[in-house]
C-alpha cells in the first residue's frame, strides 16, 4: 500500500469536510477488515448524550414540520449535489471500514444519490386522497403530516445507503433523523455527516439538530428504541436484533421499520439462459463477500441443467479473485471479522455432517494475518436441512437439485427469511407462477437477475423474519408521515353517517 491506511482514512475524512481530529486516546478502535489494523480510535456516546441528541431532534421537529415540503426537498437536493462531489471519498470510507471494492463503495454512494433524487421529486408529491362521502354537502380527504423524530439504526455491511433511504425520505416528510451506525463503521457515518453539513450550510436556515449521529453500541441503540420522542425506529440488522428492537418499540406504541436477515434463494429452471444465470449467481452469492442482506444463499437447480451449471459455478468459485480491493482488482474482499469466519466454519462443518460436499471456504493468505480473506464456499446439499435453513452472514451458497417446480417453491419458502428471491427461466408459465400468489413469498422476487442489487425505485424489504418493513422507493414514504382523515361539512345541516338520527 502506498499510504498507511490510517493516514488514508484521515485524509479521506478531511476531504469530506471533517475538520476535527477524531483520534481520541482510549476511544473505541475502528478496525479495517482490509488489514485487520485499527485505523482510528473514536469517542463514543452514552445514554445521556443520546438522550440529549433526541431532545435536540425533537426541538428541530417543531420547526422543520412547518417548512413547506418542496423547500425541505431543496435541502435533500443540495445534499445530493454534495454527495456527487464526494462520491469517491465516501466510497473509499466504505471500502476501508466494510472491505468493499471501490466499485461497490461507489455504488453505495450512487444509491444515496438516487434516493435523494427520488426524495426531491417526492417532496412535491406527498399526496393524500379525496374520498367520496355518503353525506351531502360534505367533503372527505386524507392529509399527510410530518411524523416526528426518526431513529435510524444501520448495519456494517451497507454503512451508508440504508441510512440514506430513511434519511432522504424522512427529511422531505418533515422528520429530523438520529442515526446510530454500526459500531464497526463509525467513520463512514462521520464522513457522511460532514457531507450533509456542507449541504446544510448552503441551505441556510435549517433548525439545529436535523440530522445527528450517535456513535456507540447497544446502550445507545436502547435509548433510541425506548424513547417516546422517537416516533419511528428504522432498524437494519440481524433477525436477532429485530427480535429485541421490534417488541420494545411496539411496547410504547412506536412505529418501526425492520429490515432484518434474509435467506435468499434462486431457482434455475430447465429453460434458463445458463451463461446469464451463472454470472447473476456469482455476483449474488460471492459479491460483497456474501455480506449483503440480499446475498444469494440457496440455489435450487433443475436436474436437467445441474450437471452443466454446477461444474461451471465450481470453476467460478475456484478462480474468483480474492484480496484487498484497494490494492488489487479483486472481486471478493475480506470478511468483516474473525467472528464471521468462525460462524462460516461452524455452518460448513454442520453442512458436511448433514451430507453436504463443500467446495472452498478456506482462508486465503492474501493479506496480513489479522485480516480475514476466505474463498467463497459452494456446498452441494442432498436436501434443505441444518444450516441451509439459517442465514450465515458469509459467502456460502448451498446448492440443491430439484425436479418439480412446485416442490422447489415449497422448499424455497420453507425458511424464516423472506427478503429476496430469483427465478432463472425463459418459460413464461414458470416465471408467472414464481411471481404469483403461490410463488415466492419474499418482498423481492426477480426474474433472470440475482437476489441482490435492488434499485431504489422499488420498496425494499421483506416478509416473515425479515421484519415486514419497507424502505426506499414506491410508497415507502408513508411510514414517515402520519395520516389524518378529514371530513368537512360545508352544508347547513348535520346529517350523521350511517343514517343515524339524534334529534335534540
Ligand atoms: C443490505 O444488504 O442491507 O439490494 C442492503 C442490494 C442493495 C441493498 C442491500 N441495493 O443488494
């Protein structure tokens, strides 16, 4: 490496506009998975500072809700301009902290830009309905109002985009945001905040505390989860985390959007374009080192194409380039930490005990001892059992044969996760069945593309243990606003609904 990583990190943060020295003696170490070394030590928040941040956000809400939505959109438009200017730097922070390739890091910033552009348009389209009333001389309508403070909890693997899906919509909807990034990626959040602050400075008169970050662990997350001043908690992470956050927010009648684990699968049908399927599966299963919530983790291959597709996949697994993506053009970067490698090892051993044949999965010595690079694992399974039923956040693809599509769809839907899914087919009937009520039960169902890499225009999220929330495009904005039904009587009478009489 031409420049030490900690120095590159400091320079990159400074280029984003971070003026203060973040290095704090005794602060929380930020480890780059690229090398396993600490690139910074940052100060953390505690419960008291988290509560103050929420108070500031609640105060900001009182003003921000009164700013016309298209004007709020102007702030997001400026933010998108600043993001375009700092795309490379923010992408590099993603590479340093999450281990992604420059292309994936830049792609994540592009995803932010895209949702900002979407949100700017949305700021003039927060429409309510006008509804026919049963009473003469009356009008009925829906109005959408700002909701309140939105708490955003994000995961290490996408340190930026999910925050922005929430923040861009929340801001145009009139809601301040308080963000707790993963403990593993605080610097990306700090860099992003600096870029946002540049937009704020250009915007001028926004209330203080409109967008804040809280660096810390569960003790900070708990304050967000439990505070009655946080109207909506949008949390991305494991199903285990969601089982804690969801009920706690519900207990105080708060709203939540949960984007939790997936156990995403593809089905390869007899008529599939196998070259295309191969590339889509390779990206879906090995891209981002298997650390996307949308990563393809299971594959059902029809008997008639198994012996053509699976050997080709094994070759792709054996030859894929692995290494530090800032130093090489490797497609597969590191695992986030040793715990991820341990979990991968346990899953592979358990799969073997259940009759699976494992290809790959071993450590690859392409970096310092402290960094964890692995060859993605392809595991041929006799049936969908054991670890195949679970999401292991590592590059493992379990491959199974099928002969009957209905049975394959049954197996496809038999897991807890319900995020993303794909079918590879050129048969119209198979495609439509997969997309129909008796097909995939996931929030995302694709045809002839992989499970990952969704665009922002659609609603993003999934069913069952994925948590049921929807973020990003389509009408996901409604979760960030409260709906009022208004009935207006412009007549001189008082007819009651349902024909009820009440004469005094
Ligand atoms: C995540 O892994 O939490 O669809 C989000 C994708 C990306 C978002 C992934 N657009 O893979």
